[in-house]
């Protein structure tokens, strides 16, 4: 196959890197087309997709529903009894809460709600600047258009190139990805399945250790001991099990990044800068595990770029393949 030289116009062998007639270096034109390709990639990846926006919205709705639930409990206890007949009161709490929450968050440095922050997307104006509070408020009030069109107003955010929902089109806002540059030497992030299997294996190990502690203590003859001593021994064995439960993950992860389960699955915990996480960081991940459970944050690796759960995002850690 032949190609034309852009400098002298002669046809030459397509495999040559330099023109034998004028010595033109074809790497220059290759770099040009690579730059055009990269710019097209960045433009295509600039605007947040439908799935990211949907997951972020569902996450925020879940958080706000939890707040609404507790407010209803307080109303039920101190003001008026909440029954099925007046449960609609929850809507009058949820809707203003939703609008204010999103409007305030979109004006902060996050440029979006907690759900958007977790998924790495943000709300901007047409110049990619943060939106003002009045504009953010108008944007969220305009979401009623997405509702009265039976969701079509939101579904049109599937359409390229700018992927705007109807409320975005009305107020001229955009939802974009925060990180649009391609990473060099990308790490291989651990899949959700690997994480799950490793966690189950570690729970099995913790259970075995605790069972061993309880079994060993039960072998001790306490019949001849005083009641206070028996109670102390019983309390001690459960405290020891609690120590194992609390410190198994922080102790093992802060040493090498891996636990027994992670070693089996060939994955390890690191900070986002590539270093092994310290004991305090690992312990913090352990303490906020409940957030992953009550907010369904453990499902986030299915949609986040670095396959992070909520506790990973809050502690700036992730799991990678060894």
C-alpha cells in the first residue's frame, strides 16, 4: 500500500516513516491525527451519561427519603399522628427538601449533590463555570417538566452530543464529567465480584477466629469460680471477639494492603496516590462500613470509574488487582 507525501506530493511505500525524496517525517502528521482523535475523545466523554445521572439521582433520593422518614417520626411523636390517610405530608417535606438540597449543593465547590460528587459529575453553565444559586434553584424547579412529561424530559439526556435533560435545556446548564483526561498507566481496579468473594472469605476467617476463642474459653472449667469471676471471663471472651472483628481488617490491610480473602483473590487496598493505606485510614473504612450498607454504597463499584464504594470515596482509597 502506498501513501502520498504531504510535502513533495510523491507516492511512496506506506510503511516508510520518512519520505526518501524530501526527508519529510511522517511522525508529525501522525501526531496531528492523534491530537484530533484525543480531542474528539475528550468531547465525547465530556458530558455525563444517562446512567451516571440516574444512579446519582437515585442515591440522593434515598438519602433524602431517610431524612424525610425521621422528620415524619418527629411529627408523629410531637405534633400529629401519621397514618396512611395523611402520609402525603411526606411529599410536602420531601419535595422542598429535594429542591433546596440540590440547589445548595450545586452552588458549593462540589458543583452538585453528594450523589454527583461520588460519581464524579458536576453541574455547570454554558461556559463550564459554577452555576449561581438562583440558576441552580430554577434548574431544580424546572425538573417538574421532567415529571409532567412522564420522564421523557429526563430520558432525552441519553441524546448526544450534550446529553441535556429538559430542565437543563430550559436554564442552559450542563452536567459534565469532572475527570475528562485519559489516564496514563491506568491501574487495574478490582471487580465487584472479586471484592465480594474476598469479603466473604474474610468474614469466614473472622468467624473461625471468634469461634475458636469462644470454644477455648468454654473449655476452661469455671464451676468452682466465683460468680464475679465467671462473669468477667464471659465478658472477656466477647470483648476479645469484638477486638478481632474491629481490628482484623485495619491490622492486615495497613501492613500489606491485603487480608486473607484479598490475597486469595489477588487484590489489595491502596490510597489514590498508590501508597498502602495507614492504620487510621483502614480503621476509618471499617467504622463507616455501615454507610455502605444503609445507602447501598457497596453497589457503587458497578458505576464508578475507580470501582470505589462509598467508604472508599470518603477515605480516598480503592482496591486494585495485584
